């Protein structure tokens, strides 16, 4: 893979409360994201991990405003984690942007017990034409992911297709579940 013209943007998930992100400044550096950013940067792939506004109370328009500060092209790899997947799929459906790869890690699409604010973020029709504008779609799940996470993965996969990778013991792909910041399987899918 020629990395010279590639860029990667990673959109994090939505922590349950404000305390989980209070010490972060401008970029998101939790779970596997610092490790993958370092690996990609060393390989010449410009990688951004923006901190999305108030992710404990996600508002699509606010995420969109922050996200659109970054350059997205046919040479871009977009990676979402949890609700970051929800945002990216919606944005790709609305923008009709062509990209190189879309990678969804522990995609989440269901917020049944959530506030109206969160429901407005999660509930939308997935644009099935996304698959026509994305070079490759990959989705990571785990055997021990929560049921709503498995349902979310199924919803995304049925709508836009893609390769599903089911790893053992990774839970929701957060540090507590994985037990490590390293995510070599993701790196392999990005650089192949």
C-alpha cells in the first residue's frame, strides 16, 4: 500500500458520563487509539483522533461540525468505535463522500433506554448506497460483545455489507475488555 497520500481519521465512542473525557484535550487518546495512531504515523499515514464535542450527550450536528474540520477524500480511511461508527455511517450517507476504507469497531446503533437526545443521534435510516462509494468495509465484533452491540453490527452489515471479523474476548474493544492497548488485527486490516 502506498501510504504517501493516505490519511486516517478515528472517531471515538460515547462514554456514559463527562468524567471519562474531562482530562482529554483536543484529541482522543484512550483504549487502542494511541497505539494505532503511533503505528500508522510510523508508516507515513497521517492519523487524526479528534475529541468530539460532549460525547456523553452526542449531537449529530455538533459531531459533524467538528469532523468536517478534517480532510476526507478518496484516499481516506475512516475508523469508528461504538457510537463513532453510528456517526460515520450517517455522515457518509448524507455527504455521499467516496473513501478508501470504512472500519467499524464494535459498532453501536441501538439506544433503546436512552434520552431523546441520544435517540436522535442513533436513530436514522442507513444509506445502503454507501457500499458503492467505499473501497472496502470491515467490521470488528467480539464473541463477548453485549447483545445490543451484536444487533447494531447486524444492522450495519445487512445495510452496507462488508467483512466481519469476530475476535474472542475483546468485549466492546475498550481497554478494560481487551486488557491491552495493542490492536494488531486492526492494523493489519488498515495497511493491507
